[in-house]
C-alpha cells in the first residue's frame, strides 16, 4: 500500500480549516521460543489495517479549525479505546466494522457539541468528515458532508460518496439537473455536518471490495470545486507516484484560483494474486 497526502490553505483563505490523517493499525504474533519441530508454527505473523481521513471545518475563523482537528483527534482516541481490533473480515466482522464506523460519527458529533457548549465562541462549529479504512481487500467508507471519496479502477473514476448539500438534495428531488449541482448557489450549503446535529448523527457507511491496482482518493471540496472529475481521472491515471498525484491535484486546484482550502489523501493498493 502506498499512501500520500497534500494540503494547502489556498490563495484566498487566511487559515487552513482542513485536516487529514493517515493511520496504520498493526497486529503481530512472534514466536519467542518453542520445542515444536520447525514449520509447525510460523515464526512471525502480521496483519495491517489502514485508515484515511479528511475533514473540512466550518464555523468562523476559530471554530472550523477546532472542529476538524477535534474529529481527527477523536478518531485516534476511539481506536485506542476499542478493546478488540478487527483485522480480518467475514460477514460478521464486516457488519461490526460498519457499526463501529457509524458509532464513531455519533460520538464525534456529541464531542463537538459538548466542546461548543463549554466554549460559546465556538457555537455553530462543525465539520465534514470522510474516512476510509481497509482490512485487506475490504474497504469501509464513512461520510458526512461534501468532502468526497473516489475509487479509481481500470481508468474509471467512481464516486463512492454523495454530497450532503442543498444543491445535491434539489437534484435528488428532480428539481434541478445533476449537471447543475456544481454551479448552483446552494452547492456549499450542507444538509448534514458533524457537530451541527442536535439529534443522533447518522453517517453514510458502505463496504467495497478492493482489486489489485485500485486507488482511493479522499478530498475536500477545495479540490472538487475547482477540478472536475475528468481532471481528477487524468491525474490518477498518469501520475508516477501517489505523492506526485497529490501534488498535481493541489496544483491544479490552485491554478483554478485556489479559492478554498484544498486537501487530498491518496492510497494505492497492491495485492498478491490469490491462487
């Protein structure tokens, strides 16, 4: 797995309210001593899981930064407080991971509300939150807001998330056409954000099976508001490394005016061919 990320405050904003986070969870078993004949047990066994996260904060010059940083910090604490890390997936394990992903969003929402209640200057703060975590070939995606997750496979760019904006809601209702969403005046008005729901926070969660050579991109709307899907597809299909791709995507957003903070996280997956 190759992972890279890039963030920039853009050419207009005074500060960067975007946050990204990449994590690797690791479980290992190592034989320190035994009188078993050689080959009866492996000397060392390892399993990894990876987490990618982007968050785009909102709520004034202070609240946005606080909100996006808090949800990233909360994710790490949530992982540390989870007593049983699921490193392999079957039907039961996959369902459990999706449930835990949804629960993390609810806990993050409550944590932001509590923090805002204790700090009146932060009233109204919130954040988008899109994360992806894999256990082997199984990818689990959680999403609230308009930061996106894409899957790039075999030259095709597949959007895994649907924006929680009023413009997208109008398109879903058939009031405007889908191709009008990105130019609509309500495209930046969120219908769902972490920290701004007084009730139970429900995230969109899903499970995707990864193939060898897949790329997963997470990004804030500083990218998608400036670079269309065709431009993103061209970069992911042509860049030499994941780092090259991230730099190229951010540079393209800046070349289009860089009106917003822009953050991208890219993972490239390679799997040993199954016999």
